[in-house]
C-alpha cells in the first residue's frame, strides 16, 4: 500500500543542532518514540505534566505507552486496562465500574496482540475486508475509484449497516464498540490546536469517500480518550458472537448498558460491532428502551429498531436475525434476567 512512499521517523525531525518540539517532548522517556506506526502513541509529556496526569518519570513512561485513557474521577485507567488484560486483581476499577469495556478488551484479538496494542491504535485500525487486504482486487478504500469487489463478491463478514455503493467493509474493533456505548470522547492535538471529539462522531461512514475513515486531519494525533462518569456503566455487558472462541473478529457484537430503577429503564446505551461500517450506536433502540419496563417485549422491540435500516448483502443476510437475538440476550444479561 505504501510502495515508494517516503517515511520520516522522529529521529529525522531535527532542525540543525536544535531538537524538534516533538523530539523534546519525548526526552523524558529515555529515548525517542515514534507513534505514527501505532497511532495514538504520541503525546506531549509536558502536556501530561501540566494537566496533572503525570507527576514523575514513571508516570510519564506509563502514559507514553499509548494506552492513554481517562475516566470520570479517575485521572487515568492505563494501568487498569493493562491489569484487565493480565488478569490482575487491581483491575477492579474497570471490571466493576466499566464491565462492558473489560469484557470487550478481553474478547479482542489474542493475548500477544493485546499486549502490543494501544488505545489510539485500536480506534484507528483498518478493516479486515478480504478485498482491502488483497492488493490484486479493486477496493475504493485502498484505491479510490477502483470499485468495491465485496459488493458482488463473497461478503459474509461485511456490513449490513452504514454501507454505500462504494464500500461495505466493517470496522473490526471490540474496544471501540464498548467505548461508543460509554460516550467516550477522543482528545486530539494537531497543527490547529486541540479538539474534543465524541467517539460516536469520530469514525466516518464510507459514503462517496471510503478512503477517509475518521475525522482526523493531517498531522492531528490522538493524545487521550476520556470516559465520562455514567449511570449506565456499572450495569453493562459486551456480548460477542464469532466463528470460533479462541481468536476471531465479531460476526456481530453488542455493548449494552442500562440504568434500571424499580423495573423501569431510565437510561440506555446500545452499540453494535461486526455489522456496521463504523462502531454503530443504536440510537433508535435506546429511544425504545427509555422509560419502558425491562422485559422481553421491550428488549425485542429495541432489537428490531436497532437493525431497522439494515441492508444485507447476498451472503450476510443471517446477520439481521443474529444481531436481533444477540441484542436481546445482552439486554437480558444486563437486566439480570439471564
């Protein structure tokens, strides 16, 4: 994909005898680190100190790992995310307060890949579409205007929500689905300054320009992801359906979170994975659930609303019914009925 491209590493940014500002920011980490290959890894050590997220060299090294994630009253959950993946008891901050995120993290990829992954890199990972990966096939995402081989090809794994006549590739992340349900906010820094972008708006639908996948501008980098305090977060669940349990992408997945009081749903969040061209927030399903009794009829109505706009292809029509059933099962689990 990048044949003949010119790549400048962070070591090549020096300006005569002076360090580039990006290089200067990384000196506290004992060596330069380049995060372009693992998006989200670059951040400003100075900024982290000024914002109160780092008080020592050890804090800076930890935050510079790329797993920069902050939530509610907790200044950073980097270590908690790591502890979830390593099975440590200190992971309670995630497992108890954000179970949907904990479950999504543990269901993604393999232990080897998870140990190398970053939060920003996970959000920016590319699709697993066969035709995107096969450079001998046409793909509008890889070569704009060349066509979409998946639409007329073998499209079992492809999207039923959010597609266009240019692209029907799915977004592969599990973590992003859970974070969309948790109203996560992406913090960025670039040539035009800093931005706070709701994760639900961070990824773009393919439309006429499937080659552009996020709202990031040229030179703009992810520096943090915030998880706001939530009344739904503690009562949440991530359910992933895949071809094999050991290591596979989702055929469909559901991140569900509910605030139930006296049997009535006062707040709801539902996000879907494996079926959308981006991590898919099911807003219509949430409206159906609001102020309704937490029962099977309500859950089935919400599931129907969630996939109302589905446009299945020749080989993935099964995803419609599979997703409905997965939504209902996830909601039953969250509601304490399963």
